[in-house]
C-alpha cells in the first residue's frame, strides 16, 4: 500500500505556508497518478501559491512497483547502512519471502526517478549502469571542461537518453541495440553475480567490469 500525508511547507522565498503531499511509501500500481509524477520528475516539485517560487521538497520514501517486483528506497547517505540492515531483516519480520524482488537503495531524487523509469520500461538497471559508465568515461575525456559529476538515464519519445550533470548541458542518445548487445554480451557474468545488490550505480558498474 501507499502511505501519504499532508505536511505544511514554508516557501523559502516569501515565507508563505501551504499544504504539500509527502509520500513516505508510494505503490505505483495503486497510485498510478503519483507514479506518473515520479516518472515525469515532478513528484517533489513545490510551487508557492503566493509568490510562484518553485523548488523541490526533499524527503525519503519507498517506491514499490508490484508489476515489475521492485522496491526502491530513497534515503540520505547517512542512512544507507541502516536501510541495508532493515531490508535484509524485512522478509523475516513480515514472514513473506520475496525471492524474486529486486531491492535498490538510492540517495538522490534523480536516481529514484531513474530507477522508476528503468523498471517501468522493464529494463535491467545493471545493464544501464554499465552503459552509463561507458558514456561517462568517454564524455569526461572528450569534454573535460564540462566537469561531469553525474549521469542519469531517461526515456523520451521511445528513445534512450543520458543526461550529464556538470558545468555544461550535455546529453546523448543510446541506441536500443546497444542495450541489447551489452545485455547479451554480459549475460553469463550478470547471472553469476546475481541481482541482489542494493546499491547498483556507477561504482557498482566499475567494480563489475573490474571482475571481468
């Protein structure tokens, strides 16, 4: 189920207070409208009714995709270890085994949105992270003054897009064929490592490729 509640948010620009919906747990199957807001990147958006100031409200949450058997925990970096322990103990506490579920932890809103998009598209986030690392490495060499510090996967008009975060706006389209090729080429290795890692990001991809 989903867990939401109204909280009072104070506009950082004018000080006006207004209600804001906070999702402590969001089940995308039960609340498809909120899921679409997450996929669109607007779930955390705040717009002041008084002065029109726009900003993001930051809070942790659990995103649950029952259709694709995924849970994504968005927490701050200081809570990662605690969340890992909670995840490992959760099945024992509720008494319901969930061996097929993929459970992930992310520490920023863009990464939460990214995971939701990836799994909604029925893609393997491990393959996406390998592709992101390849593009990140190439872009950092080709455009060093961009000072790229992050890269995120999106889907726009059916196309796979990578957006680079840094000093310059950069993006790249990833051929669908490349995803299928990476998935096929690393199928044996991915099967060997399994799909139980909670932190699947660029660091995971780098460690994975070092094992090859």
